[in-house]
């Protein structure tokens, strides 16, 4: 199962890697300890020679310990994608040092003709040693490794190289080795010390820096305490098309308090091609996720509500006296108020209150009207704009019926249909609308079945707390109220429901749906990264929404 698929292009990989190196990996390297080692190959040398007395340093042993980086500020140079999901990232650092503790022991041999050789042990003597590196060029190669037991991928260190240059390794000023001119004199390079810097094992810092970030993706699906989008590896495993980006499927299963959404399994979701332009990534979002969010809101009771006169702008709309002329049977309850209750109902044989489907719809939007202004005579255009601005239709027949009612000539139908036709997500909701008369001795109820159809529009990216989401609004297309039962006789089957619902129930239900859409569908993302909301391009395709987006790294 996969309800989301993700493709990250070269620009995205470069962006992610840059911040791993600059802000995470570099910090781990700064605190890294370097291995202790000896400085080998130091031959005996003269310290002093007056002619009558010769002083020699023998058996000099130098141990370097507690090496650490100082002034290390790596500059990211790039990442290169290689075969089989392998990536080599490179960076360099300039003008830093690796201070060590220098400890030396040696034997002082004093020779005179009269007394011969006199040996005197020296040390251990500690000194500060601060070799500096003019430039260190580093490359680290990593790959993705799949763990079938955990159904996840880890970054695995493969190899690294670090090439120091322009190095200065002047020994401590009080060290006896200052008298040695051949081994360490002038700008001679201590190849052993520098080699130790260049041969540091990068495995632990790399894996420590990157893997926790990958592990943070599942947490990005925690929409509320009870509603969770589970982001595990889906049916489409990690691939690397043309070694120019990567793609992966994500399960995205929605649960409410651990119970999974019981709606129909999503259609097979295709995988995007990694973007080759300046966009970082593209995500396909299945229609399943939108329906599942609606279901979770329903299970949480967030779609149910009760209204009294004080809860609505026009309190008279929930007073019996307002409807005495329309409903004579209300006369016994003159002076009473009413309570309205709205409850989404499950569809027949399903534990869900709605259906979502992608289909061709017809919407009059600002973009539509710009097109029609160029194609229609001004009088026809003005009539359409005046009466149909903002309208939406799920069928051509409903559209043409309204055009006919406005006495728009049929010769313009084709142009209007073509200009307004878009791929949209249609949601059909099954509601129960109950009015209870608050009489003293009885509380008669009038119950209507409501079928409401909406189109999702205004898709955008946003945030719900710390979660990155795809958000949307609901645009009502139509509703149908049918009397289900009544304790009050002679209630009109349709007129009363279609009169009261738009005034009493619908405005509040619109707000409930607005909250649902503004919360939105959770999208997987790595910790400390967020989408650039205003630069995302969202479009509805058949069975899914395409999200082409860039990301940014935390600014703190």
C-alpha cells in the first residue's frame, strides 16, 4: 500500500546534503577526537658540540594524544550521485588546527674525552603541539541500506578520503626536537601527523548525523494526538532513476486512535519522475488521504454539532413562531425554541460518512472568467459573470441547465464548457439534520436526510502545528434535504428542510469543513525542514494531487 509517492531531484538532493554537512555533520566532526599516535623514525641527534663536550639526544620517543579540531569550518562543495544509490559528498576546510598533547621521553648522552659517556634519562615532558592545516579536502561516500525487519532505509558509510595540504607542523618551542635540523628542520612536513588527520574514520559521524534525520520522517505524520498518518516505506521501494535523483513510495495509512481508515484501498499510485528543474521534489498525494482525514474527523466527533438560537446570527431561525405560516402544524408549539443537531452518517455498508472521487468538474473562477471575456460577446459575458461567478458543477447537464435558465444561446455552450472544465475532487457527504422543538411536556423531532456535494479547491501547502500539510477548501455544489421522520404531522417533505438547512445548519457546517480543510493532509518531511508554502505548485490529476515544491532549512 502507498498513498504518497515522492521524487527528489538533483537540486533537492544537493539542498538536503548541503545542510547535513554544514549544520549537522560539521558539528559532529568539530567535537571528534583524533587517534593517539607516535612520531616514529627520529634518529639520534646532537644537541650541543663544544669540541670538548658533545651532548646527544638518544632514543627520543614522542607520543601525540588528545587531538581535537580547532577553527574547523567546513565549506560544502557538492554531492555526486553514483551508481546503485551511492552518493559522494565533498567539502573542504581552510586554516584550522589540530592541537595535540605532546609527551616526550629521551636519554641525554653527555660525552667528554676525560669522562666518556654519561646517560641521563629525560621526561616524560608534556608540551602543547598545534599543527595547522592550510586546507583539507574531504569526500565521504555513503549509500542507502534497506532494513527489511524495520521496513526502513539507513544511510551506510562506505569510505572517505581527506587530503591535507599547506600544513605547518612546527614542534613545541621547548621540545628537545628543536635541535634536530635534518628530521624536522625548516618547513619539513611531519607526514605522520598530517596523515593521521587525513585518515580519520568518518563512519560514526556520518551515520550519527544523517540517520536520525531519516528516522524523524514518521513523526512528521502526527497530525493530532489521535490522528496519525503512518509514513513507512510503501510498495515502491527506493529507486534511483538514471542516477539523477531518487523516488520512493510511502504508506501514508491514516489511523484514529490506532484504528485504520476502513475506506476503499487507494488506486495504484504512480511514482513521480525526479524534477530536473530548480524544484527540490514532487509528491503525489492519493485521494485516499483526503477521505481518510475526513473519516478521522468524523470518528473524533469534530463534524457533529448542536445549535441553539444563541449560536446562530439570526436566532429567530430556531424559533417556531418564524415558521407558523409555512407549517400550520407548528401552532401547538407557538413560542417554543428549537435545537438543531447535525450528525454525519455512515454510507450504506461502510463505516465512512463520505466518498471522494476525482472527476472532471466545471468551475467559474477568476482564471475561467479571463478566458471567457476573450471568447464571449460582452453582453453574454456580463450575464454569465453576474449570475454564475463562483459557481461549480459536477455534471455538464447541471451547467447547461443554468445556462438555459439564463437564456444564454446554445452556440456559446461549448466554449463555456471548455473554459470551465478542470479535474477536481468531488466529495459527497451523508448527513442527518435533526430539529427538536423544546416544548415543556414533549420534545417532538423532525429529522431530515441531507446529501451534500462539494468540490475541493484552493489547494495549498501549510502547517498544522509542527506538521506540514496539504490544505484545501470546500466549495458547495448542491445539497438535497429529504424528510426522514417527523413527530409533527403534515410537515412538507422538501420545502421545510430546504428552507431551514441553509439558514441554520449550513453556515456552521461550512465552518466545520473549513477547519478540516485548514488542518489538511499530513505530508512526510525530514526534521528541521519545511516546505516553501508560497512557491508550491499543486494540481489535481486522476486519483491524486501533484505537489511540486521546494523546501527550506530551519532559520534558527
